[in-house]
C-alpha cells in the first residue's frame, strides 16, 4: 500500500469526469537566466517567429487594446505586439520586462485581456490568475486525450507543469470560471508543435 499512497501524494492525479489532471510540482522550479535564454533562442527562429505571428493574429481577430502577457517565455510576444506588457516569475524575465518598461503585476489589479502562451499549466492557482481578466483570456496549452496520454508525452514535465487538460476539460474549467470559448484552433500544432490547442475565451456578461 505504501507505493499507492505515495503515488496519491506525489504522482499525477487524473480525474476523467473533469478531463483534468494535477501534478504536485515542487516549489523549486527551473526558472532562471538559462531557462529564459533557451526560450529566446527558440523564439529567434522561423518557427518561433511564426508562432508569435499566429498568436498576435488570433488576439487581433477578437480584441484590440492593452494586453498583459502572463509567463512571457522569450518576451517576443510582448516586444512584437504594441500596447502589451508582461508578468513573469522568472527573475530573468522580470528584469527583461522592467528594463523595457513593460512589467506589470498580474495580481495587483485587473486587466482587459490576458494571454497565457504555454503558461497556464505552470501556475499553482490558475483560477486566481484568469480571474484578473475583465474581458478576454487567450491560451495555448498542451491538450491530452486522457491521463495515460500524459504519462508518455513530452509535455509531462514534473518540474514545471502542474495542470493538464483534455479539450473538453479545458472548456469546462473555463466555463466554471465564467468564460465562453469563442475560438479554438490547432494552428500551433500545424506549425510543428506537439498537441497544442489555442483558445480565445470571453468573459460572460
């Protein structure tokens, strides 16, 4: 029974009825200067620039105005899209934002639109994060068919990814937060990424 009880405390918990899973990522996480540099290197490629264009275009189909990008990755989205600021927990990302006058504290207020490009799954309390959006939340996130698919996926990152969703599970979760899905696409998967869904959610009035 020890292995079963240990797995309950330390392993992946998958709830099929919710289409959602949780993994207890340790508090010590790999967000440092080398992590930021790695994402900048990936972004500075044809594929990286195409992903940023795709994200900017998706936002533009629904919304024009100020955006707060949560979890800035390389910073390319913030730097490329006008009227965009960023929030991050990586000290290197925070410094990068502050040097450019683009830093904003997600938890200090509310914002018309938030973007979470490969970020929502990293956040301990995603419900608290998306509650800071007044109108729109734009997301790209790994999508899974079931719990078994997570265990063999490159996106099963035990030091980073806390939450996991199916497509239906993500829609249900956002509905519980008060949002309707206005757009879903797999453009990032079509650009060569593995199993990524992109979504535009609008707050219910």
